[in-house]
C-alpha cells in the first residue's frame, strides 16, 4: 500500500487560518500584527520569496511590509534600518532575507535584530531557548513547521527513532533540538547524520521518522528506508529536465515514488514542507505581537 | 586487555596550568581575571563546591571571591547583586551556585547574568552559540570538559558514532551540540538517548564514544558496550555502602570494572570527568577576561 501523503498545503492553510483568527483578536485589542521584511539587492529568487511573505501577511489580516535596499547598501546602513525597526512598536517581526550581499556580515545582521522580533528564530538567544526547551523563544520556521506537520498528520513521536540528515543551522540542528525535548510532538530518540557520517543507510533504516535536509537531489532511496517509516523531505533541489519548458524541475532529497511505496506517510516536494515555512513565519509574528502586549520576559533581550 | 584509564586529574591539571599561564599574561597587561561565585543558603554540598572553586581560582593566580547570602534572601536582592557584578569591570565571571532556594526562579537568575560573564554557559545566548557552532560563546563546563578529555586522550572523533545517555540542559543537550559541529574534537554522528528511548542497549552498543550522563548508578553494563569503545562517565551517584565509614560510596553511571574489561578507554569515577568541570570554569573565566580586553562582539549581550 503506498504511503499516505502529508499535505503541506492543507496543513499550512490550517495554521494560517488560526493566525488570521489570532490577528483578528489582536486587532480587537488595537494591535495589528506586523512583519517587516528587509531585502538587500535584487536576487530574483529572494524577491520572489519576499513577495510571497508580504502577500501571506496581508491574506492573514496582518501588516506586511518590505524594505528594499540596493545591493550596494553599506552594512552600517542596514544595521541602522534594523535599529529603527527594533524601536518601532508597530513592527512585531523583522526578517532580513538571506543571503545578504558578501560585503555584509550576516551573523552581525541576525544578532542586531531584537530577539523578541526575531521571527526567523536565527538569533543565538532563540537558538538557545530551542536547545534548552524554553517555549518562550522563536523556533526557526522550517523545523517548527515539520514538528507541526508530524502532529497534524497524527504521527506519534514519543519514544520513536528520529533520524535527521543534515546539520544546518536553519534546519538540522534546531530540528534535533525540538525533537529531543520532553513533551508533545517530541520525546524522540534523535540521531543527527551529516557528510562525515559513515554507513548512512544503517542509520536511516532505523528511523521511524526520517527527516531529510541535506540538499542532495533524491539521495534517499527506498533501500535506505524502514518499511512503514514516516518520511519528511525538507529538500528543494533543481535538477535539469529538458522535457520541462523552463529546463529544470524541482525535486526533494527523497526519491519520492520508490520511497512512497515503502513508507507509511511521506511529504511531497513541492507541496510538503515548503508551504509550512511561511505559515510558521506568520505564526511566529502573531506570537511576537501577543508577547509585545504581555511585556518582555527576563533575559529575552 | 583492560581499557586505558583517561586520567581526569592529570588532564584537568594541564588545563589549569594553561589557565595560570594565561592569567599571568593578563596580569602583565594589568588585568587579573576574577570569578565571583554567589552562594545562597548553606547547603553543605554547595558550600563544598563553592570552596573548591574559590581555592582553584587562587591556585591559578586569579581572583576568586564568594558572596554568601542567607537562604531567605529575596529574589530581587539576588538580582540586584548580579546587576552589581555585571557592572563591575573587575569581575569577569559570575556563577550562581545551583540549586537556589525554592522561592527564587533559577531561570530568571541565570538570564540576569551578563552573557559575557556567564562562565557556567547556562544563559540562552551561550546555549544558542553552542548549538549554532559559534565559538565565541561559553560552553557549559562539563560537556566542554568531556570534549577536551577526548582530545587529550587522543580519541579521533570525526565520523565516529557518539551516543549520549541523558538530555539534561547542563550535560546531554550541550554535549550533543558540541559533538555535532564540524571541526576538531567533533564531527560525530550523534544519538541522544533518554528515559523515553526504547531498546537502549541497541543504541549504546553502536557507540564508538559512549557518554553516560543519566544519573543512574552503574546502569551501563558490559553487555551494553561495543568492544573497543571509549566510555565517558559523567555520573556522580551516592550508593549505600555499610563497609564505608561514611555509609556510602560514590559511583558513576557505568559499572566500571566490567566495562573497563571491554572498552578501549574509560574515565573513572571519581577522578574522571569531575575534575574537568572546575578546570573548564577557570578556562572560561580567563577567556572572559581576555574578551573583556577585546571589547564586546555584536549580539553577545
């Protein structure tokens, strides 16, 4: 029996509906949740993502603004923009679209954002809260979205073996930190694999929950997957395809058809994890707005 | 052939000698590295640890002070003491001895400490830096000490399977974060096990490096260990022992004799990881003093 598809579009829509409801409630209290995205330069892919974020904000009844700066913007000028947004009470979430031009230190930029407005969850304070298991921090959107998908798809996580492929700061490491905590949607035995891992297939074959975030097109094949496993594909890779008008197609890190024949549940690419990232960004922004009403907790900044 | 003992006392002495050298160099620049420990209440074990820390500082040529407050100290008063130490340029490291009395919120106390003086490595900013792999943070002393021991004992870590028993904020989680990074003394494939883990022995038997930090006396037995593994015992447990004058003895989480017959290297208890913790505390304090000369990096506070 082929695997059930976990429908990221439908789950993301559910998250966004809840966000819209929460935004409505906040507006009744006089606060319209607002996300400001800063885009430096004119990379077409970045411009596309930024447009999608702005549109999603508006659909959820939130303020979504984009500040577009030329690629030549000096670092100090970008930092000054962040300082202004940090001080602006109408801005609850700040996101600087990555990558920034090479003359700008990305880590410096990320650390300049007020952690209480860091809805991307990349500031060290938020990374630390995710590792410690402190729910008042903002988790990075992609791994947070994966955790929501698992719960919405009815996947029991407690005591299960989760194997994560990839140790990026954006996905792999915070994903491990989320699943290792005690509590709902977590309590997994977690293994983190990466480029130095030996006998990778032996690890993946142990996984009840296999999360691929390694950026290698279709590298997870059926023989690497335990029958009945839940497979989450975080990869978004372009591969050449002459049969397509645009000359390429998008595939995940998982060889979908053959793995779907073996897994119990699987996320497709596209339409799987992808839509969750923006949904969680909105959810983080609404929560930032809620927290701004409640005041700043000790050590948050 | 029985396992080689990894001598924590000797490795800690080496770390402390390096600390004394660095302290000397700082004093030549007019800065004496200083650690201030705050002890609230009169728990005898805590008083013992605090005394050991003060003594170790002095032996390394550093300033070591202890502020002793009554158990009834209000939280606000403790926070005010921390504020004063944060502002004092002669204090480079601040450590509030845990546990604090129940009427005090330990998390609030930890977050009040300036992250640049948080030589215990418990502030979320520092936890986040450890997870991200940013070396300018302070790693918690015990897992940092384990990593140093592995290197000093000549254990190759790259591509090795590290299995960690325990997911505490003080040991298990930051230990995993340290070993998952790329670079020297890391690059392990890491599995984190805990109370919800099923088939624990199957995991431990895969480990090239097995780190027990679960707080269960002698729970790791020989049949759980792969022949030739490196076994690091973080546990310090009291067990009743009528043959001892004091009525108990100290054992680790590992059944030492039988595991030593199977492992390639092993840390004893006592005399293994224990001495490393204070040594790393001194090392963090000297580094805090060095950083205070260099100025505060962006996002450190």
